[in-house]
C-alpha cells in the first residue's frame, strides 16, 4: 500500500503512467516502493503480481524489454509440471491462472507466454522498469535500504523499498547484497561441478508425419510423440560427433508449433555446453557463440539421420542460454535431499512440489542422473529467507536448497508459486508491521499464505517416506544427501541386490571427499582401488576396505582381527555382527549401512554444515 513516505516525484510519475505501468525518466531519479522485485523471470512476474494484488506498491525491474526470462529469451517453452498422487497438477494459485490463460498446454509459443505475462502485469498495476541492470546495492543493519539500477538509455534510478524479492536466476540481487550463498556443488565439496548449459535451437520445416516413422520404429532408442512434444532418441546423442570441443548432443526434446503446409517449427532442447562458467559473462558469451556455430552441424546431422528433417532450416536460436545451476542461497532453512526422500510437508509450506531430482550431465563423459522421484513435498517459507539479509526473499532456482534437491525444486511452476507466496508474505508482513522472520513464526499468517496459494496440507499428511525408517535409515539417508544412492524415476534403490568390492571402495572415496573428511588422505583412493576387485562384496572384505579407508595397514593385519580394529576406533555399528553373523555376501542395504556409519564418525566441517543446513550433526 502507498504510504506518506512516497516522494512527490513518484506520485507525479504514477499519474503520468495511469495507462501504462512503465517508467521512463531522466538520470538520477529516486523512487520509493513497498516492494521491489528484481528480474522478469516467471517467478519474478508472479511475485510482483501477487504483491500488487495484495495492496503493495510494487516495482518490477526487467533485465530485458519483456518479462518471461528463461521461457521467452531462454527458449524454454515446455513446462516440467509437478503432479500429485492422482496425476493432477499440484500447483494452484497464480501459476494455475497463468497456465489457464496460455491454454492449459504444457508447451507454448514464446509470444503467448510474453503476452499473458504482460496482460497480468498490466491488470495488477505493477510498475515496470525495462532493460535495466543492477549497479549497486546498499545494505545497512542487515537490510537492503536501496539499490541503484541503470536502464539501456543511461538513466539511473535509486530505489528504496521495505522488502526486496530476488527472482533473477543467478541470484544477482542476493549476491550483490552480500547474502550468504554458495556456488555450484560446493555443499558437496564439489565446487566446480554444475549442470551443463543448453542452447535451445529453433528449426523450421519439420515434417512430423515423416518423423513419426522413426518414432514408431524406435530408430534411435525409445522415442515418443505426445501432443506437440517429441522426446527420447537417446541413441542419437551417442552417434553425433560434435565439431567443437565441450559440446554434446543428448537425446532430443522437441516442442512443435506453427504448422504451415504440413511443416512445423520445432524448438530443440538437446545441445549441451560444458566447462564454461555460467557466472562469467565472458564464458557465457563464448559458450553461446560456440553453440550457435555448432547448430549448423547439428542440423546437417539431423537432415541425414532423421526422417522429417529433409527440408529443415535453422532459424534464430534462443537469445540466452538455458542455465540450470549457478548460485544457491544459504537460507534460514535449507531444503535437503532427505526432506524429499521423506516426502516432507513442513508446517510453513508455501507451495508443493514433486518433480524428480533430475540432475543433468555435468561432464562430457558422463550422463546425468535421476536421484529419485518424490511423491509430494513442501517448499517451506524460510527456505526463501536469507540468513543474513532480513528483508530479502529469493524465489528463483537460486533459493535455499541443496545442490541436489535443487535438481527438483528448480522447475518453473515451483518457482512461480514460490514467487506468488513471497508477494503475499511481503503484504502480510507490511500489514501486520512485523519482520519476515516473525511472519515465519506466526502460523496463523502462514496459514493465510497457504489459503492464498490454495494448499490443503491435510491431503498429504499421510505420505510415507520412500525409504523405510529403521536403524539403518540415518546412515542411508546420509548417502542420499551425498548423491551416492540413485533410484531413478521408479525409485529402484536395489537394496536387496549385491554390490562389488570396487563399487564399495568408490562409494567410500566419494563419500569421504564429499564430506571433506579429515582422514581422507591423499593415499586413500589409491589404496582402496588397489585392494578392490570386481567380485561381490563379502563381510570380511568390507571390513578390510573400511580399515584401508581409515589408513590402517591392512596387509599387516590378520583377517580375524579386522573387527577388533574397527571396534577399537568405532568405525562399525555395534549391531552389525548380529545383523550379519556369517562371512557372507552383503546386500546393498548392509553395505550402505556400513559406509554411512563410517562416514558419520568424522564430523562434518563447519563450513559444509552451514551450506547443507546440518547444524546439529
């Protein structure tokens, strides 16, 4: 709501902009609002609309001329939806409204998305500054007091507000404000690991009827055509030999539209770019140009190999790269993999999610993986809140999630409704004269947000964890947090299957590295690799490898004393001998129990505790 503190200039501007909520002004203008939303990404649009509808004077700052971000300029015109246990879309509220306006289609044209966003912005009375860059952020007493932005014609705007929402995909406002963040996979001690970027290609002249022949024949592996979406073709990515280094074609994901004389336009999400830092402007630009040049070779390959592409022609690709991962906020509550494993519904849930933990490839030589597929879990309000900047909410994919949980929580519908909830939260905090932290502790007001978001938590209170909670659970859970147990879309963890000595050794190496274990000495990996074979793991060899991982000279220790040594240094569960009395082949659950227990005997370093939100370990 407007307050007396608004300057006279703002009042004049609003009157002048009665019929168009876009600011154009001379240099060095000072403006003041209740709420500022930075970035026109989908989550930013819903945040601004929500706040304005709930009575706040709201400014939306666009980095481009139009809203939509990844959907429009990044070319991502297909929605990864969250479904409930009955196969219905989970996300209601503002996302559902926008989804209905675009025709309730999982795929859409860039123009349609832009038009609907603009319509909803105009209807809500949100003030907009277009094509602006964030220059400076002023922070006092752990609060953002004002920001300085510059538009494309050189105008500077100094903007004050009570609340700020960062919807920029790389968390740029949070970063410049000094909010605590981590980059890439640093919470797993993998500071250089991040998902590949993608350039989405636009190709005209595709004959779908001809393409159907190869789809029906599964010519390049299992392939499908559903409505206007063709996907699969996994083998085609293995056949394609890129012209440039650091590029790879994966299985095709094609969205069709604009039928003309039997031929369609297709947006293809398949060209991956590796080893270019998405937080470096120079490296992003180099990656983009590399992919643009590669696209002509991709087209020729498709014309030769795939029916329906005989007359295909390249059009202008997406204007920006699809960046999947960069910064992660250190939030008051970090959403962890174990929360998704437990299908946890927090009391302060402000939106729901269920998308698989789909971690895309991060290296040329390895495919991505689906860690597992949760049923339904909640996004808690305090996962949007910075630990050190108190009037800031982060609603983009850079919000407070672990780097692996983010593989699920990053999808657009989840982020759009996180934005809508943040807009409502700012209005409630303003109306009640309380801080965002105090709002988070007020269950009555949290319930108002839940009602606004059309969430009925009672429907999901009986959801069970994907893994049975027994004495092994705390230790298996840790391996999930570290990304060491993979279940795929079907949650097949193979706990009753066998494991090889080599696999066991590799899990120890990866686990110790990802926890930055103080006993992970430089000789440990070599020692474990020397001692392991491809034979199935039995109890005696498991004990031997645990001793080797803790730098014992196992070749000088008799087998019958392995257990004694392990007990002496507390590296084995007390009940394991009762669980496995004979020297037999272990199943994965037993092996995982040993590894998890072993890893947790060394405390997690304080830095990783903070990044992971594991303050109690």
